[in-house]
């Protein structure tokens, strides 16, 4: 049988894995989206080479 402490550890590990998967999905999707924008137009990154303020 599993003790309450073991069950709590399992739940925390599962929650941590789900959190990491969601974060990896968001970061990966953002990077892919940014790269696709950069291929379409170089100015889409938000940075300009002009020195004007």
C-alpha cells in the first residue's frame, strides 16, 4: 500500500511534468512563430536598424 506521503509525491511529480510540458509547448510554439515571421519579413522581429528615437 502507498502512504499519503507517497501519493502526495506522485501528484507533485505529475503536476511538475505537466507544467514542464505546457511550458515547453508555449516556448517552442513562440520560437517557431517568431522564426516564421522572420522568414516572411526581417522587420517583423520588432527591432529596427535605424538610430532614431
